[in-house]
C-alpha cells in the first residue's frame, strides 16, 4: 500500500466574514505559487468572522507569502496521510490511535478517485510524533490484512474447484427450477 505519512503544519488566519474573504485570503498564496494540498474555510460561531486554514506552506518564500497574507502557524501538531484508499482505512487508523491512547483533536479527510488524503491534529508534539509511527504500523497491518483476506478467498476458491464468483453464481442458480 503506497501511503505517505508525515508531520504537517496548518497555517491559519481569521478575517471578517464577508463575500470574498476566502478569495482574498488565498490570493497572495496563489500569486506566489504556493501549492496547497488542504484548504478549510469556515465561519466562527457568531458568524461575524471567518477562519481559513491551509497546508502545506513549505519553503521560505511560501512562509513569507503566508505571513504577508495574515496567516500564522496554527500551533496544532498535525499529521498528513495520503495515498491509495481502501474501505475502512480511516476507521482502522482512528482505532489504532485510540488503542495507543492518543486523542485526536480533529480529523478531516477526502477521497478523490482512488486517492485518500487526511489530516489529523493532536494536543502535543509528542503525540503527533508517536502518531506518525502508529499510523505507519497501522497501515502496514491493514495492508497485510487485506492481502491475507484476498489470498484466503483465492485459496478457498481454488480448493473448491472454482472461483468464489462462479460458486456464488452456481448457488444462486441451483435453486431455480428449469
């Protein structure tokens, strides 16, 4: 399973919540060629202000552009996870973190096509560092478990003289009158 797990930093700004706030916040970053992988924009509870959070902001020029646009490093210890999606992957990662006693501040993820991208946030830097290790172990286990299930299904099909698809088709048609 080809997945990248790395520490990440969110950059955030808060501005008056008016039409065009998101565009004006992102404008200086776009003008400087900052390639963002994550953008979150939302209003504060009273709706008068808007928060915009972005990541990654890598390199001196990108950080300078972000600061000029009013962004600051959020201070949330984060971990980015990107790669091939598999059903149940997010749940498996979350359960592995819980089993390690790590609380998640927030989690945001999206699947586009067959690719998964997620961002986890934690309370402390030490938790984020540990989370990188836990997530990598969880992904290795998840990938191996999925492969094992496929191999087991294939060996069962072979030992019964056909694929599981042809067996299930035979089962469905066996009870029908002819």
